[in-house]
C-alpha cells in the first residue's frame, strides 16, 4: 500500500478540496493550515492506547445447563476473532475524526469500545468530558408510542434528565420538522421520519465527544443537508466528533483527520484526502482481484489480456466529461503465434446494460500475425455521448473463426465515471437536431 | 479538561438518580404499552388473577374444604396469589430481560442495572393496579381497614428485594445457559405449591413448620395474613417460633439480593458481547 504511509503530522493542504461536491461547502473557511495548527495544540479529548479486543466465538452457540451438568469437564472450543488489534490513537478536542475501513475491519468494534459498550481486553481508553453514545440512530424508539413519547424516552436514554428532555422537546420536534405528526404512533412514520426524529434527539443531547456510526446513509437530501449543517455547528462549538463511515466524500469534506483500519489494525492515520485514496485502493484493488478470479473466461494460454483502461488525450482516466474523446484500450500478450486474432470491447453501465460493443471482426479488420511472446496495445476511440453513469469495460480476445469462445475475456476489468451535465433518462445523448415544422 | 479517566462499562451506579430515572422511563413505557389502545387493558390485567382465583376458590372451599375455619380465606387466597404472581412476573421476566433489550445493550452505554430494575418497576406498577381491586374485594368480604395494613408496603419491599436478587442472578445465568428459562418456569410452579397460597402455613404439621417458614415467600404471606386480614392469626414470628428465627428468611432474602448484585456486577461489562 504505497500511499498509505501517511504520517500523523502530515496536515491537510490549504487548497479547498471540495469544490466539486454538489452540496454547498460550509466549512471551507475553516479548513486551513491555521485550523490544523490550532487542533494540534488543543488538549487531547480521546486517547486510545494499545487497545485490543478479541471475541471468542464458541463452536456451539448456546450452551445449556444440562450439558454443563452432564459433561462438567468437557472444555468448550471456540474460534478467536481479533476484531481490534493494538490500536493507538489520540484525538484532539474540537477535532472531526473519521474512521474508515471495509466491512469487518473492526471500526464498529472500536467505536463500541470507545462508547464503553465493549470492554477492551487490553490497553486503555480515556475520554475527556461527556460522551454521547450516538452509536446508531433510533435505538430505543418504539413503534407503538407517539413521536412525543419517543422523543422524551430517547432523550433520557441518551443522558438528559426528564426535565431537560421536556424543555428541549420543542427544539427537537422543530428540527425534525414533525410538528404535524406529534401524536402519530411511530409505526405509522416513514423510515425517513423516524430517522429525523432520532437525529434531532441525538444532537440536542449535550456532549463533548460525539460518536457517529454511519448514520447519514438514510434520510433525503434535504435532511442530510441539515445534518451536515448541524455537524458544522457542533464543529464550530468545539465538539469532538468521531465518525465511522464508508462515504469518502463525507470524510474528505468534514474530517480534519481520518484513520484507515484493516483487519483490526491501523493502516494509517492522517489527512483525509490521503486516507480516502488509500481506502479506495484497498477496495478497488480487491474488486479487481475478484474480477480475475470469478469472471475470467478463456484459458488465456494462447493470448492473455494484461490490462485494460480508459483514456483520454493520451492519459489514463477515471472520469470524463460529456463530449470529450473517450479511449478504450487493452494490452495483450500472445503466448503462441496467431494470425488475425479478434479483439473486442464491451462497455456496460452501472446496471449491467451493454451500451456499446465493438470488435475487429465487426469492423472487418485483419489484425495481422503475431509471434509468441509478442505484446500488443489495442485502442478504440469514440466521443463520449453516454448517459452519466459508472461504466465498466470488458476486453476480450478470440481466435478468428473461433466462434464465441474467447481466448481470454476479463469482465469489468476497468471502470470509468462518465459525467454529463444532465441525465436525460436515455442511454445515449448524441448530438442531434430538433425541429418543429408547422404545416 | 484533560482529565482522562480509565473507563470500563459496567453495572455501576455512579449516578443513582440517572439509573432510577432511566429504569423508571423504561418501566413506565413498558407498562403503558400494555394498556395502549385497548380500553379493556386494565380489565385484562385483573382477569388473570381473578379468573384463576375464582376457580381455586370454588374448588378449595366447596370441594376440598381447605378453607374451613379460616377467616377471610377468599381474601387470603386472592392476596397471596397476587403477591406470588408479582414474584413470578419479576423473576420470569428477569430471565429474558437482557436478551429482550438486546438492541439497547448492544448499542448504548448505560448502567446495566437499569434493565432488571425496570422489570421490577413494571411489575410494581402492575401490582399497584391489582392491589386496588384486591383491597376493594377484601373490604367487600368484610375485612375492616386497620393500622396493620401499613405493614403491607414493608412486606412488598421484602418480596421485591428477594425477587430482584433472584432475577438478577437468573438474567446473567440465562446469557450463559439458555435452558434456565424452562428450568425456572418449573421451579416457579413448584414454589407456588410449596408456598402457603392455596392453604395457610398453620396447617403445615408442627415438625415441618420451622423449615417450611424459612421460605421467604411463606414468611411474607403468613405475616400478610396476620397484619392484613386477621390479627388473631399467627404471624411469621409465631409460625417460625420466635423473632430471632425470622433472621433465617431475612438472611435468604438479603443473601439472594447480595448474590444477585454480585453476579450481575461481575457479568455486566461483558453482557453486550455475550448476547
């Protein structure tokens, strides 16, 4: 992992990173080196020293007293799952800290250790100030009760006294925009409405350190925007926020620093941009390998597709704006001599529709004779007139007259984000004329 | 504000007011849900003890003649059944209370003690509702209210202490051994007949009287008969053979409570991961 070795001192660059995000940027004025310096000087709010947590997974899930009595000396066997291993971390007061990692990387376990729900096996955790166990929204909401009652109960569970909860009730409801539904049972709410209620309660609870676990995935765009505004407010009030998420856009937009976990261990801690990049590599690196394993057909003993990519203007690309020239390319090595092999490209969109296919056979192209050990680059150029989507490229090589059997075909080997200014709903958006002729 | 304290989750009562307020919130919500949306909610809570009582009363007065010569036998059976049902409700609900609140325990940090405490509170609310009906029944049956009635809250407190002690122990045992639930159901059944509910303690043969009264439920119910219904009937102290011997059932009550608290505190930090 070349780009993962980000040192903790490597603070963010001063340039605004988020000019491209579609949500209005609220925090950029603060995303400067001076903020980083201020944070570095701030007192430690959360200190994690060499924390490890191992779960014992018994082979037999529920043991019974009967068994225990009948076989008192039988030792119970179990597997060990090392969820968190030797994590050391310091978060400064007022910092917005992101924890990212793939499923099962231990980030939620770490958060639960921080929240005091799990007890670490070793190491120590220190929290300065009051902690809001904001682990998951909507815990403790009851469908049979009304919004009014649920708000009060949830607030008490999160640490307010009953009197405080009643005082803040109006604010909670106003923020959730649920004034008209106060006496409706929660089971009749839409899921978005209950999330709004839960979030509103959670932010009304005074806390110095907030733990947030992947909560922004739900709720409509307008409410997400409000949540982001609340994060901005909490941040400006100097609250420490620890966010667990898969959404790299959120990490890059809000976090001062972030940490990447993999198999319970810290891969790196540092500037969010670098962490997001490392995370993506970890993920897409894995996807690439899976593609090799699962969706490669052909023996690739005669011809082997080494790689495939999208390009534009002679450079490899990951995204492209509409109207630009789009290049599809593959590199192939031949292990045996071959004459006029057929090269083909298939382009699929994010829902798997084939939107474009081309091949040397369709173009009635004689590709020539190749020797064993020879390598070749195959290129196709076209204008990007596609609907906005993620596109995947499947390159293939076949023997002339070999029918459908490919020598090598690697599905979805490369991907590209093709942008467009508007989504028309059609698969294509070619240049076209539009006339209205009277009479 | 760099006070970094080493923390571990637990059952601890660092802030007793918060524990009580949390437990009360959970208990009251639970209790309210039983009546929610059903006009007959209160009637249904009464239906179970009273219907059972009706059958028992007919069988034991008209057929088995157990109540012969006992003043206010009907009121005694009813009151005993209601108190025993309270004990049974607390302990049996406690067995599964932690798994039932799994979503809270696995997601939030709060003193774990709140959960069993809320079980007792809900049961106390139910008991309060039923007691109103029982008191009315007793007065109709001819019992005159007197000062002895003020002993009732003390007896209920002792019964609660016993129930929560046993309940806490059962709740953590259940996480390890899932067959605790059927085992305890059978135990409750046995305890029902081993306690003076359908009969009075004084009909137990003399030689077994003292060991019999070591059962805290037997002592509580016998004392209830003396203070609530019939001051001329033997109280717990008489039945067991003198005040000092009352220390035995009391020791069992507070011993269970201590054992329950000890076991619960020991397991509390790891409840969330064992669920």
